[in-house]
């Protein structure tokens, strides 16, 4: 039963568990995001070319995609917290391994392990959040919860690039390890009720997928193709354009997300998802298209603002909509599907478009990828029977 906030008679959102999972998420995203713009450069130092650079993030996504459906099923069968902590520990071991890697092959192996830890921890975290947030405040709660990852995006990538310009990769890996350790401590402090064990044989054969999440998953997949090419190739593209430190792009992008996500969450709870998906997808198209034409810092930063506003509208809306009408014992599977779509979009952006960039250049790659959110938009509104709330 939802706890009631006596001051306004609404179900309480900011419970102890919600605060703890938010802190843990902020820390693990800091650990993750501080490495994102640096690992392609790390791969270059190990001898990677443009095709191999796509694999650095792409193989991470492949690992996550392969595991998420099984993780979702185990979450629905065995509960959330233990699986969450196991994921964080695997994540920690992978980051520790980066310190000692000496070849591109070893780096790719560690990316597979890293992806396994990330997919386990992130799927479990979002499923716990879906359990903790009152259903009547799900859009608002998902919006606030998303701020944890946004704050990490605002701080960690720029910090990582700043440290790399002055020191080496080692201090950055150490900071990533510390953030992950702190996330484990915060996660351990979360106190969830015992997960009900089932003796029903039908529940022992829980389906890996849920068809109710197909449409929102496909929409998110096409949206995150653009995200994949931005986080993988933007630092290299900016250098090609004569911009030495593009870290501020990620800060500006995160600042726009900070504005967009809470407002989008509250709008969703009152009006539904339609307009958020429509205008958010259009902003993502415009922002990525602008990147293909950008030649100076102001144009890059304007693109970052528009991309942040668009992504902040679409992503939390998709996650909240995916949970609409989903039973607690199916939330793991549905979250796994939606997050697999996120990973797959990133992987396609990093591997496929990265391969194409080897022949057509980064600018044309961004031009091509800009149309992906429009395909997602078409899919979202294509089926009148999809889970679209009929409000605007």
C-alpha cells in the first residue's frame, strides 16, 4: 500500500528507499559516465581504428541486450535487491580490470563483463523504482529519479575529460571505482519487503518477453540510435572540427535534461504521453541534424540544449508508459525489454553507424542518424490499439 503524505493527501514519493536508490543510481551513473567519452580515446591509445571504436561501446550494448531478458525473468522470480548488488559487484570488477588492460582484445572482453554488470544493476534498479513509486505519481517519480542520471551526466563526462587533459587515464578509473563502491553501500542500505516465493509451477516458467512493451520499446530503440553516436563519437568529431574539449556539451545537455525531465513527468501524469513523444522526437531530430552542420562551439552547445530537452521528454515518458497496467510480477520482464531496446539503439548507433562513418565521415553519419527519432515517432503513433493514453 502506498504511504500517504498527510500534508497534501497524496501517496508519498520521497520515501527512504526512493532516496537510497536515487543516491545509488547517481553514484553508479557517475562511475559509468566518467568513462563514456574516455574509453574511445583509451581504445585509440591501444591501436583501435574507427571501426573498432564502434565495437568498444557496441560490444558493451550487445552484452547488455543478451542478458537483460534473463535478468528481467530472474527479477520477477527471485526478487530485486540481491540481483542488483550482484550487478554492481560485476560492474566494479570490470572497472578495476580497465586499470590493467594492455591490448584492444582485453579491453573488448572487459566491455562484455562491464555490460553484464551494467545490465544487471540497471534493470534491477529501474524495477525497484517501479515498485517503490506510487502508481498515481509514476510519471513524476520517474522524472525525479531520472535526475540522478542527469546530474551524473552533468558532472562526470566533463570531469573525466578535464582530468584526462591534465593527468592520465588512471585517476579517472580510480574515481570510477570509488563511485561504484559507494553505490554498493547505498544499495545495501535499501530495505525492501521479502519478495514472495512462489510454489506455482506456472510462475517458474515466466516468459522472457511481454508483447505489451513491444511498441514503446521500438520507439525507444530508434531514439537511442542518436544517443549512441553522440556518446561514442562526439569527442572525436569535435576534435575533427577543431574543438579540443567538448566536455561542456555534456554539461549543457544534462542541464537541459534537468529542466525537461521533471516537467515532462508531471505533464505525463496529468495529460498523457502523446505530446511529449511528438515534440521530444522532433527536438531530437533537429538537434542531431544540427550536429551534422556544426563547425563551432555555439552550434554544438545549441544542439546539446535541444537534444537534452527532447531526450528528457521522451525517455522518462517511455519508461513510465511501459509500466502502465503491468503487474508487479511482470515488471522485471517489461523493464528488461525497454532497457534492451535502449541498449540495442546505442549498439546500432555505435557499431553500424560507426562503421559507415569510416566511409562517409562523422558529419554525414550524424545527418543519417537524425532521421531515426522520426521513425520511432511513426511507430509510436502507428497503432491505435497501442498503450497510448488518449489525452493531449
